[in-house]
């Protein structure tokens, strides 16, 4: 039996839709408009996610300028030493193997904290957990140049620690919409937040390269770190865990949001039914599908720059432009798709579970089909297929995140942690597997990667179509009385 945790934080107050209904009156009308506080919060969280994800990728951009490439051919062992260029900016004698260790250290840190951070979000409150994560990652981003100058071990420790606190951020974002997103607006609000990840890809490539070229690689960390503190300032004053604790929200919008809560989404205590979760086929549908989709997303993210470099005679600037196009396509498709999803939900065109399965299929089926054709078409057609498939995959990722709220709103923070764990695993597995296949056979290796990605994506989509649901699960429903379990 799981212990019941008694939380006395304001966000855990017992508030039900019945508390805000007017006697004998209909529920309040929808408070629309992008100036409403739920959309203001979504916008602030969008900027927070954009900057936090940019911070996580800052080293991948800066390391090109950080490394002393002229000495790589003579590098036979790991070197911790650095020296100064004529400009006074340090460069480091890190061989490719060392660079891989440093870059992968962030993912190991994220894996370590994803599930515990979901538990913390449920106990302490999402606002506190996300705020702590944003402050610490911003500080560590600013300190990264100092850590690098102290030696390889210090920058690895810095990146691992940054990954740990980035895990707090990744888990906290979806949890806000448990109390802020009316069911008919969940897809749009989730979409605004998820666009931050896509925009961060474009921002990191272009802004990071421009900063490094105009100033130095040092300022990539300084600028992204400072922007993180700016986002935290807006976050601290304008973002709250639920409408009841927000000091500036109007009464009409507060009543509209709270009246949309299902009775199961409110609580006086917080329990963790581990056994029921472990046996839930509905949760495993989300976990497995997330892993399969993330394998494809990770493969395409890592492969596209190398693939473009191999098939096109283009410089780094053009390569970066082409490599950013999938994220641009994903952002556009995600915005349009989520508007359509909420429209279908509000009009009751289909049952909610049908809508979720349609959009997750739309996100995964193009990749499953087009990846098989990529090795057999022209270069430009192949890149077009990859861009379109990557763009459509955003619907699948967003749909899975929304589905967490559908089936387990009460435990969205904890479940999001597990989902992010499965979504991060490919970042550890895929780079090694991809490198191995290409190293064994550069020509057929690419084909095998596309075929493998197609099979994994199709398997994940099929698994969700069979086991996926969109109804609140019995173990996730709230109890009307506080029971202490031992």
C-alpha cells in the first residue's frame, strides 16, 4: 500500500468545481482571448522552455569553437589542457572521443532525476520545482566557461548537474496544465509550450552561431544564462500553480477554469499508487509510444546535419539553415494541428480517445512510411521527406503529453517524469547505435537506420492504437476523504 502524503501547500487546497458554481445558474461562459491569464502563462512558459532547452544545447553549439581543431590529428589521448588564442579566448585540446563524453554527460544527468522530479512536483508544487530548476540551470550555464577552464572533469560535472536540474524543468512544464487548461483548450496550451522546444532548435543554431562569430563562444553561455534569469523574473511574478492562488486573474476567468475541472482533478492529499501504475496498460501505451517516437526524433536530429553534409556541397551556414527547417515545419504543423484538435474536441465531433489516436497516428505514420522510401529517392526529395516527417512527429509528441492529463491528471508530474525518462533513453542509445551502423557500412548503414526508424515508429503507433485511452483511470481518481495508509 502506498503512503498518503499530507501536503499543506496552497496549491493543494480542497477546491472542487462545485465550490465555484452559482446556485441554480449555468457554469460561467468561456473567457476567451489571448490576453487571458492562462494564455499569458502559456506564453511565459513558452519563453522559459525556449531558453532552458537552448541552455541544454549551448555546449553542442559552442564546442565547435571551443576545440583546437588543428591539433586533432595528433591527439592520441585525452587532454585536459587549454591555451589562449590571440584573441584571449581559450580553446581546448579535446579529441572527438572526449567531446562525445562531455556532450553525453547532460543526458545522463537528465535520466538520473526525471522520475524523482516528477514526485517532487506532486509533493512540493510545480511552481517551486520549475523555479528551482530554471535558476540553477541558468547559473550553471553562466559558469560553464569557468568549469571548462578548470579541466574536463569539471565541465562534465557541471553538465551532469545541469542535466539533473533540467529534468526538474522538463517534468514540471506539463504539470501546470492539470489546473490551468480547460479540457477543450489543452491541445492549444500544450502546443504553445511545446513550440518552445522547437523554437530553441532554430534559436540555438542561428543565434548561437552569430554570437560565436561576432563575439566568442564564451558569450553563448553568458547570454543564454542571463536570459534564463530574465525568464525566471517574469515566471516568478506571473506564473502560479492554479487559478485559486493567482493574485491577478479575473473572477470570471477563474470561475471558468475551475468549473471545467473534472471532480477527479482536485485533492486534499496526494498518494502514489505505484502498483496500479505499473499494471496500467494505458500508461504503458504512453511510455512505449514515447520511446518509439523519440527514437525516430533523436535519429533524425542527429543524422540530418551529417546527411546534408554528405549529399550536398554546402558550407556550415547553409547546413545549419537546412538542419533547422524540420523544427520550423514542426512548429507550424503543431500550431495548426492543436487548433484543429481543440476544435474537434469542443464540437464533440469524435470521442476524445479517437481524437488522440488520430493525431498520434498523423504524427507517426508519415515517418513510418516515408523513411522506407528515403534511400531510393533523389537527394532533394529525401530531405523533403525527412523535413515533412519530422514536422508531423510534433503532433505525436504533443498528443502523448496531453494524454497524460487525460488519463492521470492527479499524477501528471510523476507520470511526466517517467514519460521523459523513456523519451530521453534514445539520446543515450541512438548515437552509439547510429555510429556503429555507419562505421560498419557507410552506404548500407544509412539504409538500415531509416528502416530501423520506420519499424520502431510503426510499432509504437500500433501499440498506442491498441492500448491507448483518454479516460481518467480509476486509480487516478480523487478520494473524498483523507485516509492514512501504512
